[in-house]
C-alpha cells in the first residue's frame, strides 16, 4: 500500500507522561466522525457485486445467483432444530425472512467495509474481493451447479472491486487542501453517478428476472398435456360440503401449498430435460421429455401432505395429477433382487428415499407432468415431479425430478432423513376444523343452527367416520362429503342445531377405513408427522 493510497493515521500520538488520562476521554486530536460517504460507497460496492452477479445469473441456473447459493448453503448446514424453530416462527415466510436477514447482514458488512475503506481503500477492496470469492466457492459447492455457474459471481466481483476503489477515492478527503465547497460537490456528483448506475443495474436485473420467469411460464403453457389412457373419477358435486368458508375440494394450483428447500425456484428447460433411471437395475434408462410424454399416462386425484404440517395446519392440498406410473418404468429397467428403495433426485440436489414397494404396488405412484389439467406450475416441479399416494412429500414427492436410483435403505439416505426425520414417512390420519377459524364469531341461521365444517385425510386407507365434540359434550358423528378415493381428503360438516350464544370449543377426530381412530396424543411434526386432535376456540352470537 502506497502512502498516497491511504490517508496517514492520526499524525499526533497522545502525549505520554502529560496529564493522567481520565476515563472516558481520549488524548490527542479529535477523531474524525463516521465517514458516511465511504460507508455509502461501501454499500454501493456490495450492491454492484450482487446486482451484476444476479443479473448475469439469469443466463445460468437459478442457483448460480450468489444470494441463492449462500442462502441454500446456509439452510443445508444449520442444525435441524434451528430450521424447525424458523418454520415454527415464520411458517412459509421462512425463506423471505432468511433473504431479508441476509440482505441486512450484507448491508452491515459492506457498510463496515466502506468505513474501513475511508482510510484504506485497498484493504476494503481486498475484503470485498474476499466476499466475492467466498460466494463463488459456495456457488461451486452447490450440488446442482457446474463450474460455469461461478461466472456470474466472479464477474460481479471483478466489476465491483474496481468500482469500490474508484468511488472510495472519489469521496475521500482530497490530499491537497481544496476549496471545501468544490470538494463537497465533486464527491456528491460522483456518488450520485455511482448511485444512478447501481439503480439502473438493479432495475435491469429486476426486469430480466421478471422476463425469465415469464419465459418459463410461456413455454410451460406451450406444451399440450397428453390425453390420459385412464381418466380420474368424476368428482361428485357433494364432495364439497355446503358450509360457507370451506376450502375448495380440489385445490387450485395457485393456492396449493408450496414446501421445498429451493430458495429460487429451479428453471428447468423441458427441451434438455432428461430422466435417468439407474442403480440396481438390469438396464439403465435415460428418457427425454418428449419420450416421457409419449408414454401411456394415467390421471389420479391425490391429496398431498407435508410432514411439517402441524395439527390443524394447511400444508395439505388436493389435486388431479397426470403422469406415467413409476411402476411401468421400473418394470422396464428391471429391478434387481435386494433393492428396497428408490432415491429420487431433483435438479437442485434435493433427494427423497421412497420404499420400492410404494412405487411398484397398485397405488399408482406417478412421474407427473400435469396438475389440475395444466402442466406443473414451476413452483410445483415443472416439468416433472413424483407423486406417491400415502407418503409425506419429503420421502416421495420430488419436484424438478431428474434421476431415480434404485438402491437400498441400508446404502443410501435422503435430504431430510439425514436431518433427523424418519426414514419412512407414511401419512398419519388427520382431521381439522376449517369453519370456524380460531376466535371466529358465528351467527346462527334463522333456525338457530350453526354450521361447522372441516377436512380429514388418511391416504391409502380412506376416512370412515369423523366425529366432532363441542365443549364437553358427547362426540357427534359429522356428515361426510363424497369420498372420491382413499387417497383424497374428505370434507365433513356438522349442523349444530342447539347452538348456544357465548364462548365454545370444538374438537374433531377421524377414524380411517381400517378402523384406526386418530390418536389424541400430541406429537410434533418431527420426526414422522404431527398427531393429536384439532381444537378451536370460537363463539356464537
Ligand atoms: N426438489 C424438491 N422436491 C421436493 C421438496 C424439496 O425441498 N425439493 N420438498 C418435498 C416436500 S417436503 C413436500 S411436502 C412436497 C411439497 O410439494 P408442493 O410444494 O408441490 O406442495 O414436495 C417435496 N418435493
Ligand atoms: Mo414436506
């Protein structure tokens, strides 16, 4: 570092042996205040790095973006209890909270770096370069990324570091005494130019991002879903119970819950997509999307649920899926003796371990391309995902599917099963109250009746009965809407005729088609799904 690059440290040292220092006072010349211009420039340098990298990443995979990669890496290394805590606190907002915290940390870091750069521009440049290199390394360690995916972050760093040096020098106190006003206005205009440039880059990046998303949506709309060889059963009108405020029996795609570890929804191009089936098989198979679409397809209603759903929660959705039975493809490759599991893998490295028998028995597990009559939405796995009736999503419902490895539980583990969740994930019997919501006040109709309603599921076994208890009364049997299949949820309703004004509680419990009654015993979602009866407080006018 040359002397001209950095302003000399305080010229005067505190005088020793002079007056004894009193606590709280500093001897020597007054310290300069916080160098706000440099702090701002530090943040601008950081933003340039990010903006350039995020913009360029649009031309690469969605996980080549440094923020997505670092956030994803963070999610993968934090202990499961922190993740559970975050999900408990923020629910499905957890990703947004993570991003917001990352932005906050990044701003603080780059601001501090700017302050450091007021005196030491080169050191600040090295720190920013270090941040860039760190992010590049994280990008490279992401499962789904190739060496090429490092390009956006590297270029972002290459642009940002000189920008930072130039701007830091521009706002630094001039070495020769200049007219104060002149120095001031020079700094201001330079920072102004920098800020405008940065803004332009951010806007450009935003626009490109929106475009890229539209592009995928457009392409998705372009391919026509094949006609199924077997149609799903007609859904009778009375599957939907007549209680105001009930969710629709078939969940619209845009309302379907979304759970995954992907910070940025993977962009998968169906024209280059391939599914590879290998492992303990007689002959490996690789299929293109076109080849997959040419396979005989079946259509099936399946209620999907997340193991993280708490009692009464809404991480469940019911859709009509279109796809190729996994069984057909497994028969084609010929599964070798000894195999008991299929490890499915997505483009972003997520894996799920599904018991082989759930994919080969008659439940018709699907390699799905359609959801409610449309190509899979991007968030739900476009172009191809798995759907396995009866198992929680974390052990079966791999979105953005690209690979099936026929293997053994003894030899392989999956994303969540290495993070404290059970190896097997059969869906537990569940029932919930949808109407009323907690603390609703219900108005009885002219006959003094209050309508209650809810949903129950026990995929693969079906729901036989649902019982409802109001306050400390007897359990009453609820009326059930049409049960379309054993793999779909049923809606229940209860006309409470002798509804009394005041505060009440309502509880619900279901019994499945095999006669097993939902347990009252409370269990948290970890490790294999929540249990317990859903109870709601409400009042009647
Ligand atoms: N690639 C990928 N697929 C995934 C996941 C994931 O994190 N990544 N999460 C699984 C989990 S835990 C669930 S509950 C379902 C949710 O599917 P949905 O988002 O379409 O509702 O997807 C499964 N498939
Ligand atoms: Mo899940």
